[in-house]
C-alpha cells in the first residue's frame, strides 16, 4: 500500500487546492482504515502542498544568484520530508546534535547546513569545523572559544557567522519573540554597536552575519528592520577591514503563518519585498543570502487527524473526547490564544459534516482538565466515530511531541499526486507501546557504577 516517496522532479504540481486535497486526504484516511484502536490518531503531510510552498519560496528569490534556502529542522524532524527539501536544493538549519545527525542522514551536504544552537559545546564546534558546517556564534564567550579553535585547525573554514540580536522589540507572542532588548539569543546590537564592528573586523575568519527575528506574530516590517540593521553592520565591518570580509548574510526565518484560513498570507514574495524595501543593499550583489524558514514552509502542508472516541454532554455542553490533545498539539493546548487551530468535522465515511453549528468542547486524551483542543467552539454536532482534522499542523506539531501520560507519537503519512493519482506513503511509524516501555529505563535499579568522570578525565 505504501511506497517510497518519488523525487521532486517526476512529481507534477496538481491543479487542486490545499483545502480540497486535505478533505480528500481525510476521506482516504477513513476509507483506507488508517485509524485503528491501536493508532486512533495520525498525521498526514500533503507533499503537493509542501512542493507548492517550496516553489513559492524559490520563485520569490529566483533573480538572486547567491541564495541558500535552508529549512529549520525543528519545524519538521521527519527524515523523508527533510530529504525532499535536500532533493529540492535546500540546505538545513539545525540547533542540536540530534538535528544535525538528522540533516546529515537526510542527505544535506555539510556545506548546506547551518548550525545555530545558542549552547554549542566545544565538541560540537570542533565537529562543525571538521565537517565544514557553517555556524553562527551566539555570544562573546563562544566567540573567544572559537578564536582558539580556528587557530588549531588547518582545514578550510566554513562560513562562520555572528548571531546579532537587532533588539527591535517583541511581536504578538512574547515567548516567540527573539529580538527583544533582553532576548536570550545573539549579541545585542545596541549593547555592543561599536565594539562589535571592531571585534568582527579584527577576525577575518568571520564571514557571515545572522539575525533571526522570530517568529509567529511578528510583522514583516519588524523582521525587515532587523535585516536592515544587519546589512548596515556588514557594510560597516567591510569598510573597516577594507575588503569584502562579510560575504554572506543569514536573514533567519520567522514568516508568520495564517492559521485562520487556507490562504497563505503573508507570502514569501511579501517577505522578500519587505526586505528589499528596508535593506536594498542585501540584493545589490555584495552578499550571498541564507534563509531559514520553518513554519511558513511546512504548516499548511500538514494535518492532524483523530478519531472521536466518545461524545457526552456535561453541564449542558456537548463534549467530544478525541485522541488528539496536549501530546501532539502542545502549544495550542497550553496557549490557546496564541496558537489557535481550525477544526473540521467528518463522518466516519470521510464526508465533511455541514450541519448547523453548535457550541462544543473538543477534548484530548490526557489526564488533566486543560487538555482541550477547543472550548465552546461552534462546530457541526460531533458524533462518536467521527473524524476531526486540525489543518495547518505540518510545522512543529509532529516535531514537538510531549510524552505526557506516555501517549505515543502518532504515525505520519505522506500523500502526493503522481500521474494524476494520489499515492500514499509512510513517513514515520507510530511509536509502539514496546518502544515507550524500553525508553523508560532499565527494568530494575541496578548497582552498575555510573561513569567515573574523574577517572575518564585522567585517562584522556
Ligand atoms: C526556529 C528558528 C528558525 C525558523 O523559524 P520559523 O518561525 O519556523 O520560520 C530559523 N532560524 C532560527 C535560528 C531558529 O531558531
């Protein structure tokens, strides 16, 4: 039933819409019996939609010769999907040893990877230098550490950058705002303005500047202002060093996604236009450009689908008990105002319900009261055995599983149009109960000694 994913080249973009494809995917999930008692919840990535998003970004920069688009791995830690980005000519932005290993096994070449963790260990930095992986230094302590490492290596150096916090302020969601005055990310531009240009121009091995003014809830003009400041700093460094020392500018990601409808607004073209307007120097040929989008490249391509196990009425309100809750929609459950999701109701044969709207609660399976996907939400009256779809969940939802109640990571399927036919693939198997048990540690407390740090240090 499930084959391996076709390569992007043989795969035509179909004439259907994001919504029509999603609705047919839910019907197929119903008809193929993909939701069972052992896996009553799954995810689906529509590869046609993913390809459309990839194409939209590539087209927005089609006239820019030196651009490397990377996908932010944390948005979608699914290997076949990362591999699709690699096959489409993308690079990958990573921020941990796990993400880096995923990127390498998904087929990204080291020179197309950018490492951005704020807490890189010495071994991680050495590994990046050994493989030729670009990285962005987060703070002055790290800068001094890299000072020593670059003198020790005889290999050609990758693009080594500095992450700048433009300190342009917060967007609509505090926890997602990376460019505030006191954000934990990067070196504060206004804190260190003159010192920074000097620190950088004194280190010819720094060839890249980076800013990621994230994320969801940030206005385009806000992101663009950050990039403008970054280009000004790059120009300043190059003036001081009397040559083109900074060769690449990494503008980060952070394009907001519209979770209210199937429209992709703002678009990648809108984002590029905002950058062009605020920082024309970015496009005058002086600099190569790196982008690092996550959510905007992936959200619209994914849907969570759950079976409704039971319905009941409590305090007069209808409640549907489902299998999708805090384990798969963590941010939505904990911060419903910041991360609302649409809900669509389907009968068990896959037909979308269009009956009059009734205020209902939709609950997840976890054992705490707040595990709700929706409260007093107007929806067609839900019945046991129905399916509920959560659109726009392709970014972060499948990569940020929360193991509360030891609830399993759901399976994720892929669907793509090949020769006018919708074909299904397995992207990730569901976590099994056996895996949950074996990841929970050894069966009993053993007396085996812990590794002896003193002895290990003495031996090395
Ligand atoms: C998370 C992250 C991104 C991607 O952000 P999106 O809002 O998903 O586009 C890009 N760069 C860095 C450094 C990040 O931490």
